[in-house]
């Protein structure tokens, strides 16, 4: 693994890492990983383990932290959907320039927002998409939350603070600003995802109390080329090592199959 830096077009420096294919393996493609909100390029260790497994299967893997996350530049309060799309663009440009060949995405939770909204310009550059418990409806997750995590974090008092002070605290530790919430009223990642025809799979815990399992399953049904894999009994983020391993195993297998059909 090599530690690198990416630079977004607006000048923010992003912390990143590249996992390279072992010398004895033939490269089959490149995977970019997009983490969730209040996480970083490690995604709690899952992205690191996924990257290692993918490298052993012949994939170059690029992990990066979105602006305002981890060791990347920018402030938490300054995080925006548009900014995360610029960060993703920087990772894609690096992948296309340095590691040409079939390109794939793995996006977790809020990482699915920038990924889904970028699908129109990614177009034929992209050979496959894996979404882990994805945020596909911003209104029902953040603005008018339906599940316990959202109801707790985006209560009336939290919304009042956002209005009066310009930010609120996510899980009591991560500051989100009012511009991000204004953007949420304008973007529809689920519609962008289901309108796309890139081969995809959604992997989602069926006991997710953060992001709707039903919305994700419905999106998979509407998408013309999307599979769906349930992690039975799992809350958001795959809440045990066994469930994490299941998500990783399914992802690696699906990506390897897609890489085989792309070459």
C-alpha cells in the first residue's frame, strides 16, 4: 500500500492510499472506494480489509477521505455534496490516468450520494458499482427522517440550532453545516441511480436503523441491471465481524465476475 495525496479542482488536498496488485497477479481493473459521512478512507477498517482482498484478486484499489474527513483538507462544517463530487472526480481522474482499464466503484452509506449523482458523467468509464447500505433518499434520511438514527440526530432542537447557528452535531461529534442541508433539498441520488444502466449490486442490512433498507431494495428493483444482497440481522455498517466479512466476500465475488466480463 502506498500513501498518496489527491488534489481536488478547487485546491483541497485529499488523503488517499493505493493498494497495488501483487507482482504475480495480472491486474483486472481498478476500484475506487467512497466512504460514508463521519468516517474516512478506512471506513472503520472495512475498506482497508476490502482493499486487501481486492488486491489479492487482481484489483488496484484507491481509498481516499472526502474533504473535511480524516486527514483530508477542509472543515467538517464546510462539507457539501458538490464538494464530495469534486473529490470523487479527483479520484476518478487519478485512476484513469495512472491505472487505465475497467473501473469500478464501492460506495458506503453517504458515499452513495456523490457516487449516484456522478453516474451521468461517469458513463462508460464505469464498469460496475457496489453500494453498501446506501443513502438514496436524502429527504427521508436527513430532512424528514423516518428511522431512529435520523430522528435522534435531526430533531426539532437540532434543526433549530442549524437554522440559528449554522450547524448541528452529528452523533455528538461531527459538525454539519446549513449549506449541506440546503443541497439535500435539491438532489435525488436514488433517481440518478435508477436512471443509470451501469451493472450494480446493493448490499444492505435488513435491520438498518440509520438508512432505509426498503428504499434501497426498491431502488434495486427499479434499476435495470442491479442485484440485491441482504445481510440478515444487520444494522447499519454491518454490525459484527461476521457480517462485515459477508459484505466483503459478496463484494469481491461480484466485482471479480464483472471484471471477467469486462475484459
